[in-house]
C-alpha cells in the first residue's frame, strides 16, 4: 500500500492532536485523583476529630 506524503502528514497531524488530548486527559485525571485524596483525608479527619 502506497501512502502519499500529504496523507502521511495528515495522519501524523491527527496522531499529534490525539496525543495532546491524551496528555490533557491524563493531567485532568491526576488532578481529580489529588482532589479525591484531599477530600477523603478531610472527611476522615472530620469524622475522627468530631465526637
């Protein structure tokens, strides 16, 4: 199968776009996990300190 240069460039550009999206989603996931951890720790602290 012969893929012309213009098509190769289009494919590479699309892959680059998708990889940037993956990077963005990974960063959002890490931030969500950090928030989740902080909220969980605050909840545990609240439940164990208030009696």
